[in-house]
């Protein structure tokens, strides 16, 4: 169970993602932070990461792993291909 509200998670999550953005940028990619709902962090992959077959692995074992270490072990990271429009429907 996540002991933090979604609002409390926003700044730490953004900081962690920015600190580790080099993982995506070194291959010409990036991400847009969409928001957090019920402890789940939603992003939209952009650039070379969009549609890359390794993007799921990079998110799960790179960025999500670091979020779990830095913030809380129950945090989850999900890519929404539809971006902000898809996030608004959640």
C-alpha cells in the first residue's frame, strides 16, 4: 500500500525521472510525464523510444526500478501510447 498521496509523489517522481532521463536520451528518446493516479506513474514515450521494442524493458528495469529504490517499492510506471488524451480518460 502506498503511504503517499498522488500529489505528494509528483515532485519526487519528476526528480527521479529527470535524474535518469539519460537512459532514454542516449538513444535519441525521451518521455513526457503525464501524471500519477493511485500510485501509478504514467508517462508517454517520445523520440526513438516510441515504438522501440526495448522500451518496455527500459521502463521496467531502468526507470521503474529506480523509482522503487528512490521512492517506494509499490510504485509502478506505465507508458501510455495515447499520451495526455489517454491519461485524461483514466
